């Protein structure tokens, strides 16, 4: 009986040690995973902040160069020597949004600022479609969800002239649906803002029409 008792105690001790080892392994794995996750979150927010700063610096540089250069044809940066990288400025007073509009959309540009996706230059006849990331820190187009019908979008061109556009439609579409980029505007000036809804894998669309209000 005594031998069996000792054997049971040995087995209990071994099970206890194994359990402690398992618990420690789980604990260390959890800590390691949390640290790795924290690292990636920090890097993600660092990149968002860096891109926001780049966008603001571009806007400041654009404003200064346009303001103090005597030649109206002056362009601070060129794409293929034909069109400026910055083609205007987008402002939405209600959500305190102000960004330069880059002339074309690609992954690099979209990480810096909202970009023209389709349509004419700012404030020309047609449908100027502007794409921007829906960032979780509310930068770029992260606060478009706050806008309502009737809110104002303000567009400046490269000559510092601006026009106001009143939002008349707000909806979501499938990501492969690009009907919102149609240039059939009946000779009107239209602005279309486009961003992604990552939760639904759809696109959020806001359409605005020139207004004199």
C-alpha cells in the first residue's frame, strides 16, 4: 500500500510538472504573440502618421510655391512633363478635411493623399472622381461616414479658384462596379468621392453637384 501511495505521489508530481510546463508554454506563446501584434500595430500607425505628414507637407509646399512664384504656369512637380502631380485641393469644412488632390491613382499615391480616379481636372465640366483610403485613424476619407445630403465639398484648382459642391447622393456599391465614374453629366460639374468599406468589401460613394449656395 505504501509503495502504491508513493507511486501515486510521483505520478501526481509528474502531472503537475507537465501541467506547469504547458501553462508556461501557453503563457510565453501568448506574450510573444501579443508583442508581435503590438509591433505590427505600432508600425501600421507609424506608417499612417508618416503618410499624413507627407500629405500635409505636399499641400504646404504646393501652396507656398503657387503663391510666391510669378509664373502662372509654374508647376512644382510633373508627371511625364505634362500634368502636375498636384492638380488641386479638396476641402470638406464639416469634417475639417483638407488634402491635395494627386493627378492619378496608384498604390503609392493613395498612401499619400486622395487621388483623381477618373474624370477632368478640378472644376471643369464632367465628373471628377476622387479616391481615398478609409483609414481607421480617420485620416484621408476615414470620416466620410459623417457626411450627409446637402453637406459641402469644396474644390480648388491650380489657379486657386474654388467651387462648392453639395452632396446629393450617398450609397454603397460592389467593388467592381464603376458606374459612378460615368462622364455623362449633362454638361454639369460633378464631384464623386470614393472609398472602401473593408467590413463589407464594398465601396462608399458620395456624389456632389456644383452649387452657388
